[in-house]
C-alpha cells in the first residue's frame, strides 16, 4: 500500500489510505514524494514481491497521468490531464501478460 509522501502542502493520499490500512493491518509506504512516481512504478513492475499481488496506490491527481504512463498504460486508457474536480475516480491496472496493463476506470459509489 503506497501513498505519496506527506508534504507541507498535503497529506491527502496518506489520509485516504489510513482507514483501509488500519482495517486490514497493512502499513502505508509513504516514502515516495509526489514527483517520484517513476521509481515507484519501477519498483512495482520489477520487484518479485508484487508479482501476482494487488497493490493500492493513492497519489496527488496532478501526477496520476504521468504515473499511469510510467506503469506502461497506453495513452488513451487514462484521463490526461486529470480533471482536478474529480475525486471519485479509481484506476485499476491489470497485467495479464508481459504487455501493457489493461486500465479500467471505476467510480466510487458515495
């Protein structure tokens, strides 16, 4: 479970994951700064610990298109630019083989 690092401007990604983290007992890794989506994408794509696993990532919306691209998602499969007024959209990335991930947009029902 990953959230962009808490900064003097925002802790929102961390706060978004905090209830889930507490409920399921998985700690939040908040060591990556907003701009460090490339290193996080590299870790998720190359570290054997994540093969066949699910990862939850909460990030600041301005960097989500760049993060999706770093994960190898085709350009037309995610919002770019991200609408800054949208807070209920989740992106699900699924790798079925070694190719690009399939991206599904999910809306929160609240």
